C-alpha cells in the first residue's frame, strides 16, 4: 500500500486529468438550455437571520439602498437570497469605491453565473447620479452545468436580462483586450487547490500573469477592487501585488450587515 502522500498525489493527478477532459468537453458542447427563470419570493422576514439590533440597521439600510440604487423592480422579481446578495454587493462597493467619471466602463473578472450582476450594475449606474456605463463580465468556464441542467451561461443571461450595455462573454482574461475605468475581481484563484476544486485545468493557474494583465487593462486613473476569501488568500494576494510593484490601498476585512459568509472577505483597491 502506498503512503498517504503518494495517495494524495495520485488523487491530485486524477483530478487534473478529469478537469482537463471535462473542461474540453464543456467547451466543445457549449451546453445551454436557455429560458432560465426564477420565481419571485416574498421579502417578508428578509432579515430574520439577524438579531433585533442588526435587523433594524439592515432594514433601514435596505430602504436607503432600494431608493438610491433603484432596486424596487429587483425586489419584486428575485429570490430572497439573490436580493440579499445584491444588497451585499452594493454595500461592499459603496463602502470602498468613490466614483469620479460620468461615463464609465467596468470589467468583472471570473463572473461565474454572475448572480451579483444587478448589484454591480445598479451601484455603478446610480452611485451618485445616473451614469452611462458599459459593464462586461468575462468567464472562462461559462458552460458548467448545474443539477437542474441549466448552465452558468443560462443563469448569467437571466441576471443581466434587463441591464443596458451589459455583456457576459466567454473568454480567457489573458487574451482579452480593452481599457476600463474599473475592474472588479471577486475571489481570484491565488492557490491551486481552489482552482482545481472549481473544475479548471491547472494550466489556467497563472495568478501573477493574470494580475499583471488585469492591471494593464485599466485606464490611466482606473481602479481595480479585489475581494479575497480568507486570510491566507488575502496574504498571498498582497504578495502578488508587491511582486508586481502595484500600489494598493489595503481596506482589510469587510463585514456586511446583510450577509455573513463562512470565510471572511478582504478588500484591496489598486491605486
């Protein structure tokens, strides 16, 4: 019988080979059912998971955001979870970004099924006054299929269905071209294990190259907001920025009144 390390290496090899084949197959088939939709859920008891004091704070902030960021239609056409995730996204951006220009272009990297697109769109469009925006989401693996037999692509198209000048594209960041005022990057892969667990081939693990590429897609005064999961990934992210001599503003841990994830989220803004 092999040692534990040998068994782990064997499992890792199988995982790598499986990811390579599955990724190739997904991109060959490009499965999409289309017509994905969700049923609205009542927002009664939206903050019942909070204690009484936080519940009151969240309720007041939700009223503020609903008006300021034009969320009334979404509130009437979303699940509770998706509405909370939208509020969370807006709170994170609202706490950490000050928008300057009127007409802005935004790139979201690694959008997955882009469940937070409404939050991004409504923040950038309505932060201070209505702006003309161009929002692009890029995802290298959009045809992953869920147990309900809809793909990430189907979900993303649903989430952006009413958003003007918003595009969700299949693509590798390393081959993407353009210039952006803002880049948002939620939970980038800075270590191999999460990338493999999400089903990607190891050849796409290029944290330093991807960070450099993303930074070079910014306009002269552009900003990139990076959100890491857990202190370990946060620490690695800062080392990557330092290795590339990218100046950044360390915002530290972000705690939301609306949602509390299992792992702490940390925010960095490039300068």
